[in-house]
C-alpha cells in the first residue's frame, strides 16, 4: 500500500533574496519558520498562552484563528486547514480536565 504524504503549507520568508521557501507539515513547524513568538502573537491577535496551546495542540484551533493566521502569514488557507486537519486526525483531543 502506498504511503500518503502529509499535507504541507508553502511559506515564503519575506524579505529574503532569493526567496526562501519552506514546506512544513505541522502547525508548530510553520510557526517556527514564520518568525518570533512575540511578533506572531501580536499579528495573529491571540495571547501568548493561546499561541502555545495552538502550537502544541492544533486541533484546538478555531476556524477563525486558522483563517486569521493564514492571512497574517500570507499562506494558503486551504493548505493551512489541511495541515491542521491532518494533525487533528492523528492525535485525539484531550478530554477536558485531563491535562
């Protein structure tokens, strides 16, 4: 049986010459190459705690958060949703109170 590859997000680093492109297959990977935590938190409009939670548990992202992050990082919304969906399917949500 052929292995199905994980979806990726195409991210181009701004202000690099020649442009450096990355294809992370996790939300954490995207956030790592996209910039500093402080800058992303400010642009995304979430708290540092929410950033950390979403980075480590992408299944907790809301639709609006994914849409806003796609705009902030100038990546394809469809690609970002595919990565988050893939991660959510691979790791079940922790039931409330089990953290």
